[in-house]
């Protein structure tokens, strides 16, 4: 028994299994949906060209690989709306180089993706973190990235470096800012896409949800409590938390189980079995179960990951999506960016129905670079 408890705690299963069990119970009680379901698929890349502390020259080669390789990969795939796969490049502000952002701007002009905000930081307070974010936002905007709201304010999505949103770690590393969520919202963040992070200790007990954080938003790990997004309720005084699928899944051909944490890697690429697990989690806005949100993540810049994502791994992913999840009878596929996923979630909360692809730009327009093509 002791060794089992140690294994559970060593993998941080105790942090999220209760929430996962509650989610399974909700799914069992949920009425079955008749008719086709719409799959909203977003691949959110923690895109770090300088990962591993490489020099700028190697970082440039990594960006060049995506600039040249992603159009080739996507040319043969289209969703139900005729759109190609769309990549969300969550770019680290601390790695800013003009060439990197210009190359990604060219992909955005080709309708192949958008850039959002990623940041690694440590030992900060709200006062020291704010200028880092403001500098990052200004840098990105110079290249036409990031959306603007109706009042002209820059709006952006966020993924926290090292998963450490709202200072969650027991050792206090990689953040320092308990009140990070209010700061992000004040500076223009509309949604956080950090989780899931299992088996990392930052993983919340809330699982497989789109939700609004509640309670004391200035508290450490404030994302542990929230209100599930539902039709008829939109909150404008806080950012939205958009989770990817998290599950325990059987390993193909084996009796043992694995943690399915929604990460696409070179050693664990997409497969029909994995895509089935993602969609089975049925993440949705309560009251709109036919719109299924699948937010996956990757670290696509390093060479090994890029070779897979731009090669056999990427082809396997999109072959599965376009052949098994776009028949118009059971499934209708929509490739979306993080911004578009947020827009569609808000549309659902406002009671919109029908084709979710119609609401890609519902409340936040595309960034300027994407409208200049």
C-alpha cells in the first residue's frame, strides 16, 4: 500500500484523479447527443527556437524549417470549411528576435496560424512581471501579431512557461506571482491555454473543462476553483481557462495504463487511438455538447520534434483528423487557432448554434498581419 501511495504521489496523480473521477461521472449522466458533432481542433505550440540555449543561428534554422516545411505539410489537408491546419505559435517573449516573428508573420498571412504569448519567468512580483509582459506585447505587435478588441486594445492568449501559472509550485520556482491571473487580464489576456500539465505538480484538480476561475483570484493556484463555462453566462472581468484533454488510457496492445496529457511529441505522435481518447473527453461549453474542443500542445521548434510534426507525425495527425473526423455524419472538423477557439467558446456561451466555424472571429478579429494578405 505504501509503495502504491508513493507512486500516486510521485506522479502527482492525487492532484487530479479526484477531478477526473468527477468528470467521468458527469459524462455518464450526460444525455447522448443525436446528430453530428463538431470537432474544434487547436494545436498550441510552446514554440521556443532557442530551446536548449542554442545560439541565434541555430534558432534561425529552426524557424526556417517551419517557415518552409509547414506550408508543404498542410497543402493536402482541409477541414469542413475548406481551411488548412492552423498552428498557434505561443512564442516566448524572452526569445524575441525580429526575424523569428517576421517568419511567423508570413505563415499567418498564408492563413496557417497565429502568434500568441508564452513567457518563462522566475522570482517575480506583479510589479516586476508587468513590464516584461508589456515589452513582449509591444514587440509582437510591431510585427502585426496579436488581436485588438473593439476599443483598439491589444488582446492575447497565454501559456505559462514551465506550467507555473499563478505561482503553483511547492518550491516556489518559475513564477513568484500569486496574483498573476488578474495581472494577465489587466494587460489584455483573454484566455489561458496552459493546462493540462500532468504529471507535473502544477496540474489543477479541475480536469477537462473550459471554465472561469473563481474565488480569490489573487491567491496562489487560484485556478483550482472555477465555474464551468455554460450557455447563458459570460464573464468579462477575468480571463477564461481553456484546458486540453487529460485522461487515463490503455496502452495499445497492453494492459497497463498511461497518462494521456494531450502532448504531441516525436516519441509520442498522434495516432487514431490517441485522437479517440482526446475526443472522448468531450470538452465543451455546458449546454452545447455538440461542439467538442480539443486543445493539444507540443514543443515544436527543436529539430527532432520539428522533423516529426512536419513529417510523418504531422501527416499521421491530419490523416486521422480529415478521414475519421470529417465525414459530415458523425463528425465535422474545424481547424482553429487559440483565438478562434476562444471566440467560438464565447459564441457558445452566448447561445449561438449551428456551424461553429461561423464564429471564428466572433468577438476578437484576426491580428493585423492575418488581414493584410
